[in-house]
């Protein structure tokens, strides 16, 4: 999926015109409900993802839940930080069970948490 396509997916998913957000290469998004006027969105999102992206077995970083998008297609996988979400598209998993989707989304978040490659910043703050 292209970076532009990922941004379009997150525009469809995120509810609330005032929320700013940052997307990473593998589909993880850090959402800011109210970031404040002086926040460097990419830098702050990267700090959050550096801490909450990598998976550590046996702790809260390994936990996940899934949300089936309606309307679809795809899923959002969430974890131990409410504002860190990962998109999983229907073509990415053969088995659409919550377990398989969640494990795959968690692995994408883990990669983004290590690589920290920002591909899109959506700044929706009032000017």
C-alpha cells in the first residue's frame, strides 16, 4: 500500500475533524486528540511509538485487540496505548480471525516501533 493510500485509509478511520495524527511505514498511526499549538507532531509521535510500539512478551506490550472496520475493508489493531493504532488490510491476512489479524497488526506495530519511519503527518490543529 502506498503512503498516500495509507493516509487515505486513516482519514476514513479517524473520527473527529480536530484530531491530528502521524502514520508510519507499516500502517501504525499515532493519534493526537488535542496536541497543543507548539507540538512537533512527528517528533512527539515518534517518542510515543518508540516507547509503545515494540512488542515485549509477557507484558502489556504483547496484548492487543481488534476492531473490524464498518464500513470496511480491514481492521484496526490496538494495544496498550489508546492513541497507537495499526491498520491491517484484507489482503494482508489469509485467516481473518481476531487472533490472526491481531498478531499480524501487533507485528506491524513492532516493526514501526523499531524503524520509526514517518510517512505522513496530518495536522488538523486550528490555525
